[in-house]
């Protein structure tokens, strides 16, 4: 029980450090204070994602392939209206202006994806003492189910679970919500577990690996 609490506390610390780093980078990007909150990091099966967002709901998705000591993907998801509002804030338009995303909007949202993914994975790789390399982000504006299906196809069905983290962007007085998903291949997770020293987050990721392998 004590070890499990330590693992959860470590994960909370990762969320906190990553959120603080993302807040600084995003505030610098748009030249105004922005708070980023990361919470509720849970392992979820792919088929459970519709409890978060409906499979047919249109979303903006920023997808970054990951390589290094582990292979996987990072996915940042914003519901359509959130993506429109966030685009207005990022490119400094009057709120409510955007009803269709332009190339400039897509570029700005991809940069947010870079910031969130980079902040989280930097902290995670430092804690686990592994190398994780992000690649150029891809942008999709489609139904949530279609985006997830494409990612699973890219994985050749080597994973059916993801680490799901709820994200809040605090632009006073507005609060915008999204989801940050991390997916890793089962074999890569096993290799990663073998390199973790002192049991740091080992319990959490071991459960992730086992739940993925058993599906």
C-alpha cells in the first residue's frame, strides 16, 4: 500500500512539474499569463475513450510519434469549440471569431502540442532515466474515433490502452479543457521497466503493460 501511494505521489509530481514548465513556455509564446493544470492521470482502454469524448465528436488532434528507448505516441485532444476558442487566444483574435481553422490556427495548435508533450516527456524521461524523442507533430481535425483508429493502425494493434491526463488551460477568466494521451507498445514498455531503478513508477507502468498485454 505504501509503495502504491509513493508511485501515485511520484506521478502527481511529474504532472505538477510538467504543468509548471508548460505554463512558462505557453505564457512566453503568447505574451500573457497562462496557467496549465494536469490532473487525473489514469490508464484507460481505447474502447473507454468515448466516456471522455464521443467517438463521433469532431476534435482537433495533435499527434506526435515517439521513439528512443520506448516507441509510442503522444496525442493532445481538444473538442471542436475548445480548439476554436484556443485558436482565438493564441493568434490574438476576439473570442468567438474562429469558426473554421486556418493554417495559422493549425500551426499554433501544433505548437501547443509541442509544448505540452515536450514538457511532460522531459520530466518523465528524467524520472525514469530513459531517452524519449518526439517527432514533428501531425494535425487532424476529424471525428475523435477516426483519429484514435488511425493511431491504433499505426501501432499495428500493439496497444489497446493509454495513459490519459486531463489538461486545463487557464486564460483568465476562461478555462479550456483537453486531454493528453500517451500510448506505448507493450514490448517497449517491458524494456522500459527493466531499466527503471529503485521502483520509480514501476508499479504504475507495470500495471499499464499487463493490462495492455491481457487485452
